[in-house]
């Protein structure tokens, strides 16, 4: 699976570890930056392009990494078509995919060890959407809202 990934300075080291571990699992990783550590960088510059790449690459998923994962997940969710889940344990990783068909996960480097974060990413990437009618209906409601948002709704 192709996985788009981006971070801020707080997630920079974990991003590198995720890339390494997920490539070893056979995933194709596309790094949307940063390419070098800058303690003053701004997460939207990297997380929004990561999210846009997921939308423009059907079948791919994304990971955005920061200190807590909150800002990164919020930035990703600004992109139409993205459903980014803040992943902080096994349940949020699996349910984000099963129930919400999340296509991006946000994770906090300051919240997890590298090994924990890698395991959560593996759960997220390997869990399919359930396709249950109630979940599909809710996702359709969100998509309809996104489509109408530009009309002032």
C-alpha cells in the first residue's frame, strides 16, 4: 500500500522510524517532509500536502505526525475528502478505519514510544472499512456537508 506521511519538528524523528518500519512491512512510503529538522517549522506546511496526496491517490492512506498529533490531524481534516483520526491506542486505530473509513491517521510522537507508534500504524494500515450500512450512511452525510460547504451552508 502507498502511504503518504508528513510531520512537524516534534514528529520528525518518529516519521523517520515509521518510514523505516513500514517499508520493511512492504508499504511504499511517500515522504512529504520535512526533510531536515527545523525546530521552528509549521505543521500545516507538511500535513496539508500529505492529506491532499491521499485524496489524489485513491487507495492510499496517510499518516501525519506531531508532538500530540492534534494539530496535524486538524490540518489534515481541512482537506476535502480527508477523514483523519487521532490515533492513540489500538481501538482508535482500528475503529477509525472500521467505522469511519479514516484515510489519514494523526499520531503524537510525545505520546508514544517508537515501537508503540509503529504498532498503531500497522493496525491502522491493515484494518479495512467495515462497509456496514450505518457507517457508510454517516460518511455520506459528511461528504454531502463538505460538498455543500462552499455554498455557504
